[in-house]
C-alpha cells in the first residue's frame, strides 16, 4: 500500500493490522496519524464555552433578522411618499381653480311687510333689506 492509501484509510477511521504495520515502518504516515488524531480528538469544553456555543446560533439568527429588518424599506416610507405626492397634486389643482367674484350691484331698502290683521314683525328701529344678485349668462352659475 502507498502512503496516500494509508492516509485515506486513516481519515476514514480504519485501524486494521495492515494500517498499523505500515505506520510502524513509515515516519511520514505516523506524523500524519498524530496530526489527524489531534484534529479528531474529542474536545473538552468548559461549561461557559458550551453555553456560548449554544447561544451562538440564536444570537446569529437574531442579528441576521435585525439586519434584514433594517435593510428592507417599511410600508410607512411608501405611505409618506404617497401622501406628499397627493398634497403636491392637490395644491396644484387648488391654485389652478378659477376664483369667481360676486359683486353686489345694489342694496334696496324696503319697509317691512305688515299683515293687515297682525302686528308688524319688525320693530320701529329695524329695517328690512333685500339683496339681489347679478344676472349671469344662461347656463353659468356663480
């Protein structure tokens, strides 16, 4: 067997007699097996290290969610933009609307009407005013 074959079998975890015979005669494969043993040896962690590893997934997930929440625009931004657009459009329509002026042509003073059988409904110092509006062309309203 070649050294590459032995290294592959060591990685797979094979500890047969054939692999052990090769390791007894080959210093390079023994060094590889020692390094591999260091890498695959069980790790003894303290209680604090185990707690930190357990919370790592939750902390990472929480940080990712917060980053995603900040990255995507909220509906409030769209609503504010729509409101500003509606305000600008309505201001444009309002200023473009023609303004009509109503002119009072005359004020007519007339005495209060008095029914024959009734007392007058206005006192002696009160005056009845009649207001007339100007005539507009047919089909046009003020």
